[in-house]
């Protein structure tokens, strides 16, 4: 499998226009998700984990009660790649469904 290529700053900015709720923080795609309670947040994380595993691309995330914070970057590329954009898109579809 070829190594993913780091996106340029302009490619990242273009991607952010189509990624509802995501921003750039510390050179990573970043979003916080809010839920009614811990069970709902954990269920979301479980669904997102299955998607991430199927993509073989795993998020950096943090959960406290009803909040899930997600940061995406590709360590092999030392930055944001199309894998991160694709995973962010997939995670959004889980949240918005």
C-alpha cells in the first residue's frame, strides 16, 4: 500500500469547507461532538471505531461524559492526508444520521 501524501495548506482549507464542524487545530483536523449522555457518546465512538478499523486509520480521541473530541492526522505523512478527510467525512455521517 502506498504511503499517503500530506495535503497542502490550500488542499486542507478546501477540505475544511466541506467538513461540517471540523477545524484545524495543532496541525490536525479537529471536532468536538456533544451527546445527551455518556451512553450515547460511547455508542458513537463504537460506531466510529468500526469505520476507522475498516479504513485502517485510527483517530486520536478523548471522551468525557457526553463529549467526544476527535483529532485526525496521518503519522506516516507527518500531517493531514486524504485518509483524514475521508475518516472525518465518515465520522460526520455517523453523527448526522
